[in-house]
C-alpha cells in the first residue's frame, strides 16, 4: 500500500504532491498567500543557497524559515548535495569534494562554504525544515565507474553520519515534533551500485527515500528511476528529485514515487511557457497529459478567453490570454507571477487527479 499522506509536524502533505522549488525561500514572484491558493501543501528550499544568503543565523534570528518566508505549511530542505554537484561540474574552482564533505561557493568572489554530513543536518534543523535530507554525492550518469563507486561509498558513509547527527539532535524532541529524515539513493546507471546504496540506506532506516542523479534523458525517465523504486520498501515515501515535466511526473508516479520537485514549471512560466489542457485519460496508460502555450506566439495577442478554459487559477479566472500576452510584451512582473501561479495550479490539479487513482505500481 503506498502512503496517501506524509504527516509532518506542520501538517500532512497529500501524496502524490508536487513541491515547488522555493530555492531562496521564495517561489519567485509568488506571495505565499497566493501560493497556498494554488493547492500546494509544501515548498522546498535550498540549504546551500540559504547558508550563502542571508545565512542560517539570520534565518534563525528572524524566527526560522517558516516565519522568514511567511509560509506555515511543511518546508522541505534539500541537502545541498545536488547544488554542490552542479557547481562541481560547472565553472572551475567553485566546488570540491572530499571524504569529509563538500565545499562550494556560487562565485569566485565568495568564500567557500563547507557542507559536511554533520553541518548539513545541523543547518537544516536550524532553518526549521520539516523534511530534511542526508548529504549525498551526486554524479553524472556517464561518469566513470570509479566515480560512481565513490559516490555510493560517500553517500552511504555520509548518510550514516547524518542519521547519527539527526538522532542526537532530536533526542529530546517528542516524536511527533521531529522533522522527517530522508536519504537519497545514488549509483548512476549501475544496478549493482543502486542496489548496494539502497540496501545500506534501508539498513539505517529513513522516513523516505529519494532518487538521486539525473532522472531524465532524451525527454524520458531513465530506467534507474524504476529500478530504484523497486529496490526500496513497499509503502515507503519516495521522492523523485528533479522530476519534472507533467508526463515524467506521471511516469514516475506509476513507478511508485509520490513527491516531486522541479524548477521547470516556474522557470517555464517566467519565460511565458504555460502548461494547459490537463488530460486525465492518459494517467494510467502513459502518453501526453498536457499541452504547451507559448505567450510569445502572436495568436495569443488577440485571445479574449483564458489561456486554459479548464483551469481555475487566478490567471484563468480573472484574465484573458491576450492580457497575459500583453504583460509579457511590456515585461511587467505580474506576467511572471500569473504564469507561475497557473503552472503550479496545473501541477496541483494533476497530482490531485492522481490521488484519485491507484498507481499502476511496479512495486
Ligand atoms: Zn490557470
């Protein structure tokens, strides 16, 4: 039986759930009161970014991440591992990895920040997150075998230290007031490494597990996404990190994943790319469940009706598509806000539709 909710100390997260990326403690351009109306239960903040700016001590001084950003629902905080990996593979000199952990900075002008298993958990607890993640070492799927082996060895070692740090820090906290602790399965494309990583993490025992790595190749879910789901305990809450398009989300849900996050819907929204036409007929069988509307297309300039007649978001309920097209053309920030609200509402309607169905689980 796949869980229908993830209960946290700040309320239940209905599953499946798409969790918007509030990387810097903000879903860009969207007030939290408006965000709530889109139907999302939780947000995901970036530990690495908040450590860098404004700094953990500032967030703490301002009452913790919930009060800081005006969001009373559950907050997930990533470990910073994927962020560090992005910096490792980008411009040289921005990140390094050692057995002790990761060092990173977002620009050559900044000083390095250290992310160790201990500091990773301490920081997330100081921020006040409700679902925290063990530090993991992400790799590119095409990285050499030795790198994948190292990734799994470090991910398991760091998860062991994270588990111990977490248990020590919450020892005096009543169980229902403790955050949830998730671990991330790495292993690239190697089934044996994915198995080794999943087995070791299950031995440690976590409240949920994430798929680590690149979930998508050539627009399709990679096979490891399904394999990893099969390796984990039936009924466990699985997070498909970085998933993705509406179709990828549905495909991962069919494998057993029930938490998703991705910058795609809000990033696309800010570029005037909107998801429309939710088609629930293909949820069980696969296939397209969405269409794309590009506000740059001249056809929208004189469109009087809503962008998506089937949507009940603030954009579609109050404005015609021609108005949104105009806002993008005059570069008013309201365009990005309304488009983001629409895309998040699309994902919320999609996951609500999935909740009414039993996943065609392979597990
Ligand atoms: Zn809408």
